C-alpha cells in the first residue's frame, strides 16, 4: 500500500491511496527490474535501482528515503529539485518509511502513474530490507538499556580505530562502571537494579555529543568511543558524564538511590594499538575505583 502526498509546485497538493498497479508503458524489462530489487537486503543497493528505473520515465530525477523510527536517511541523485512528490510506504502491519522524488520539471499524471507503478514493485523487497535492518539492529543493541551491546562495541571500535589511524585523527575511549552496583541489587532487588542501569545509560548518552557512541559492555560496565577527540577533550567529556550520573534522581519507595560511576579514559595519543588503548582505559578505571570511586582517571 502506498500513501502518496505530493506537491507539483510549491503551492498545489495531491493526496491519494494506491493499492494496485497503474497502467503505464513498459520501458525496459520489468521482470529484470523486479528480480534485481529482490536480489539484495541492503537499502543502499535496492533504492538506487529504483531511481535508475524511474529515470527511464522521468530523466534527471532525484530521490530520498527516510525511516524515522529506524533513524535512516538516504539521498540519491544530486541536489534537491523544485518539484517534489512524496509517498508514505506501508504494508498492512508495517510502516516502511517515506520516499521523496523530485525533478526540475513539473510532474504530470503520466509521471505519477510511472512512479506509483514502480513503487508497487518496491514494497515487498523494502519490507524484507526493513526486517533485515531490524534484525541487525537487534543483534547489536542491548535489550535492557537500548545502547549498543558488546558485539557492536567490538565492531565499532575496530572500525573507528582503523579510520583514526588511516587519517591520523585523534580517538579516545572511555570505560565506565557503576559504583557499588552489587549493593544496589542486594538492597533493592534486581528490578530496581535494571532501572538504575537504564537510567545510567540514558544519562551517559545525554552527556555525550551526537558523534559519540555508547555501549553496554557487560553487567554494570559501559564503554564509549569518542571520535576526533584527544586526551584533554576525553577528560572533559568523561567528567561531564560523571556529573550527569551523580545528578540522577532515582526513587524507590520514597527514598532516593544514590548512583555514581567511575571512569577510565585512554586516547590514541597514548597508544596507537587498539587493544592497548582498551587495556589502558580499563586499568585507569580500576585506578579510579581504588582512589575512592566517582571520579575520572586518565593518562
């Protein structure tokens, strides 16, 4: 099912519901096109195929795709153009995002029919791609806290470390641990302990920049990758995170649960080896705990 809403210029709008294919002239081999859409589960593969197909009918077109809940935004085909038309795509049980098609020329009824015909071929390949994206996301997200899991951290750190070395950029790493977490579990129970972990994860994310990546490494331990960040910058961010967590106001049965974290930091300026970076941050974490907790240690 396609729910299209569009503007053929800046002022007029069109709203319709498309549930079946529109009769349009066949340009190229439709069967080959459909098979090509079904050959991949990657959005970066199937969406350019759609744009290539549409350009047979509407030369010079541009296309963008957006799926808000999955945080996906992709653009294909050059700069934005004046005349636009966009479609909300969905099946009976699943939202599939929004496709926006634009052209320097005004789109007529023949163009719209061609778009709708070809979008109808996209629905099921797109649904399969969404299921794949969700499966990948589930495999990399910690179910309790919603941040990345240990597997995602390993892959992301390996990638970001390689990029930093290749482009000679700064890279920093934080290893964070909730202080006295066992005591929280023992005193308040594991359900409250889970709540504490969720709120700590949220506080860490809130204190970070958009480019920083947060992960639950295991138990009450978290990690954070700080791209293009030197040791001094990492220390500033780490202390901001520490304060955000200390300011948390978590209540249980009328009383506040005090929560603090200890943080160890390292940077690529101290060690160019990824494993050594992690070990240094981890050692600094234990130094922070030995020195009294609720603090940042680096260097």
